[in-house]
C-alpha cells in the first residue's frame, strides 16, 4: 500500500503536551481526509532513560528508521542533569539531526493580524511579514572539531569550539534556499559574519558562486548577522528567504518569533538529502524547547507543533491542500478567540493546551463542512 509511517516522539517538558494535540490533528486528517498514515509513538529522553538506561531506546531507533516522517516535541530541562553526559550525547537531538543528515531546517515566520496585540512590534512593522529562515542544521560550530574543555598548566581551564563549513555543506543548503526562493518571491538574503570569520568568508564565496552558476534569476543579498538581527525587528517584511548557518539560524529564529506573537507559534521542518524518488528524511518540530518554566501545567501553546503537521502534510505526505486547510483552521481558531496564555488577550481568560487543540479540530470540522 501507499501507507505512510509517522514516528511521534513527544520527548521532554512541554514536548509531550504539545505533541499530543498535533497527534489529534494528524488523526483527524487520517479519519476525515483518508490520509493513509500510520502513527507510532516512541519514547525519547529522561523517562526513556529511567526505564531503559538509554535516552533513545532501540524501539525508538527502529521507529525512526522505519518512518517517512518524524514528529518531534522537545528535549531538555533541569532534571535531565540526572542523565550522565555520555548517555545524553549518544541520545541527543543534535546527534539525531546529524546522523539523519538533516541539513536544511526550514523555519517559516508569518504574522496573523489576530495576534498583532501579542507581538511587541508595531502594526506597521507586522504587516505583510512572510519569510522563511533556512538554517543549516548538521554542521558549523555545533559539530566542528576540535572542541572541548581543557585544563591548563596554570590551573585555569579553556573551553573551545570550532566553526567549520566545507564548500559542499554550504552549497547544498544554499541550493535548497535558492530553490525555495524561486518557488516564492525570488529573493534570497544570505546571513553571515564574513567580516570576522573564515567559515563565513567561504560561506559568502560559495553562495555567490552558486548564484552565478545556477540561480542568476534570484535576487541575492548578503547581510552581517548583527545587522540581520536588527533588521528582523526593524522591518521583517523585507525578507523572503533567509539562509544562514547553524548557530545564527538558531538565534535569529527565536528573535523572528516575536513577529508571529510568540515562540510557541513557530513550526519547523528539518530535511535530509533527496533520494532518487525525491524523498527526503524529515523531522518536524516546533522551534521552541521544553519550556521547563511552564511544563506539566497544560498551558503551553500547541500551535507550533500543529503547524509543523501542516509542513509535514505539504513536504512529506504530498497533501498541499490539506496543509492549507490546517493553516486556515489555525487562523480560524485564533479568529474565534482561542488563546493560550502566551498569546492571551488582556482581560480574557486563556485556554489550556488541550482546549486549543479542541479549537483547531472544531475549525477543521467547520471548514471541511
Ligand atoms: P524554551 O524555548 O524552552 O522556552 C523559552 C521561553 O518561551 C520560556 O519562557 C517558555 O515558557 C516559552 N515558551 C516556549 N514554548 C512555548 C509554548 N509552546 N507555549 C508557551 N510558551 C512557550 O527555551 P529555554 O527555556 O531556553 O530552554 C529550555 C530547554 O529546552 C533547554 O534544555 C534547551 O536546551 C531546550 N531546547 C530544546 C529545543 C528542542 O527540543 N528543539 C529547542 C530549544 C530549547
Ligand atoms: C533548537 C534548539 C536546539 C538548537 C538545542 C536544543 C540544541 O535551540 O532547535 O532551536 O540549538 O539547535
Ligand atoms: Mn533554538
């Protein structure tokens, strides 16, 4: 059959809470839109470690290997200190991204007028914001060698990391971003720190060469990352597609989340290389983390995770119309006043994580007729 398999991994903190709502949405598409999808829940993180001695138990690895897509929640938090460093390194989200070669991380940022009051930016700044950060996810300073903490003869210590990019690592993520720009408004902004770092000098050279070789129709610009952070706050509507390295993309996407009203709103897709049939290994997750400050209270915003399902519908499951339907349902739920605490309206009681899931499902029922 053409049954697609999705591995659902809630993880830690608010991860399982938001992912439960995204799973209900996925089930709605399976039941109501005949989406041929088989969902397998898998353990990851502290609970898995306590039960099996591994952060990623063998069953979870098997579920990941057999999956067409992974829906991930979040990882991290104070209690995870009880997991010894070796087990954590072995079983980390970073290791998973690296081992699956998920080099292209798409983080779209759109504004909805219903959430303008939640954003700390002015209405005229929020109008027309619709851009995608393409973050390189499998290399850079996150993974470069040498790295470590060393003791020095004078008794002091030195912590060090290496920011490293090969030309091929730069070209493949830049190619992905150029192609994305071609399917959108035809503009690409490459963000680097080429005035200081050699890895960025090479980044810029490779992007310029690729532009000349393969994408002369795309309007390419370059920006230093410090200016880019300022421009995202000053005038985010200037961007169409932004491509940047691993650490800059991490920081700029949390910054850009403020245009969307809350970090809890942002979805993401992390994609590996395409095979001969054009299929890519894919992991979908909200941009936010485990949010230990609100975990366990049922108040987290599940929309970043739910919108990650929309990205999955579009990019892995071959259902662009259903992706649009889900994005419209999220807009409809917000328009009807459903608000978790992070996007609450003054003077109105916020709803729970589950009630936000209910609201999206009700909107799906309404829009699907
Ligand atoms: P965080 O993203 O977990 O939280 C930052 C702030 O945003 C917190 O105040 C939190 O309450 C709020 N927030 C985040 N998501 C929200 C949601 N869905 N609804 C409402 N509010 C939300 O970042 P942090 O506090 O710096 O990190 C906490 C832990 O999460 C750390 O261990 C970090 O390493 C980890 N982390 C994991 C991921 C991931 O799994 N992909 C991403 C970021 C951080
Ligand atoms: C993210 C997170 C991760 C990152 C952490 C949890 C390692 O912040 O996905 O944005 O830095 O990539
Ligand atoms: Mn981050």
